[in-house]
C-alpha cells in the first residue's frame, strides 16, 4: 500500500484528478469504478474542469460502488443523481456507459449478479476510486462483512447513517440499506485509489494501514491488494505511527525520478 500525505482536501482532489486524467489520456477506454460521498466531490469538480479544458472522457465506462436500496434513480438523494450531477453530465460521459446498481429492483440477487457480469463483460475495473467510512468501511461493506463478499444487499450501520444525515436533513430520512459491491469485487480492480480527508477519518485510516486485517474494518482488506494508493490530508494522517516513513518514501520516490504519480 502506498501512502501519500498531502496538505489539505484541495491537494487530495488535485492529486486524484491528475492521476485519473493521466489514466484516461493514456487509456481512453478505461473502466473506472467510482465512489460517492463528500470526499470525491472536489475530485469530480476538478475532472469536470479538466474535461472543459480538453480532457476527453467520452469513451470511459464506469461502475459505481453502491446505491441506496428502495431509492429511485430519479430521486435527488440517489447515488445515480449524485453521479449525474457531479460528474457524468458536466464532464460529458455518455450515460449509456455508466452503471449504477438499481436500488428499486425487485430481484436483488439478479440485479447484483447482473452488475458483476457487466463488470466482467467490460473486462474488469481498471481503476477503482474509494472513500472510507468512520467505521472503516469501503463501499457499504460495514463491519462484519465477509472479506470475500460479492455485490449484495447490506444494512447500513448506524454510524454511517449518522454521517450521511447531513445530506438528507436528518438521520430518520437516511435509507437503512443499500446494494454494494463486495469487498472481493473491489479487490479485483487492477488499481485502487482511496481518498481520506479530515480528522474524523484518522482512526479508520490508521486501522486500515497499520492495523491487522479484519472484517471489523473492511478497508484493511486493501492490505492484500497489490496496487493500492491511499491519498490523505494531514488531519486524516494524524494517527499514523509511521507517518514520517511514508512522507520520506514519497520524497525519495521523486528524488529517484520515479514520478509523483
Ligand atoms: P464521505 O463518505 O466521503 O462522505 O466521508 C465516505 C464513505 O462512507 O465511504
């Protein structure tokens, strides 16, 4: 796991958008796995700016990590609406090439299997963007999820619903469950970039990077992934005991001409 500590949220977004832009330029038909939530919003804003400045994202295919269960795609709080608003439409990614689980499905097993099959048909996910929950979740893989889980229905943990209450105007309005890619689905991505911003993520970040692999912090499963980069701001990094080592590693990387990205 490569650990990159930058100054603030703005630099996290700059780092992430630069890396994605570089990937899309090199591989225009790249398959991207995408995340929702507060963390990636700035990254998407910067990608939109880059697309307006000439970055061509018209050939990418996307798969989103998760969607609220029993929330229609057309509702403003759906993750489909979030993605359309923050990235797909302003950046010019044709919606036919974007995939978000159908939270209104009457056949949960069928919807989840078909989503996995679509990922396979697209050739797998080249690059997966992730956030991390305060409880260490990735996607909606809450504590206790199998680290071999596939796309499925999950009950959302109380702590996560509290964190998402701001978007809904109260915890009572936050859906109680979701469809989510499983931990094993995420680990099949060829490259993973996890973003973490703010002091409230510091415990989860430290557990993910320096703690034992456990289904109580599903992000720790990324320790078994061979190409994961975690980019965070100073606040999210403050509980890391080997912080100086990670920072020196990035300095040496540049000194040896290995490139920042
Ligand atoms: P956030 O959510 O970006 O809104 O903090 C992250 C997550 O729950 O994965």
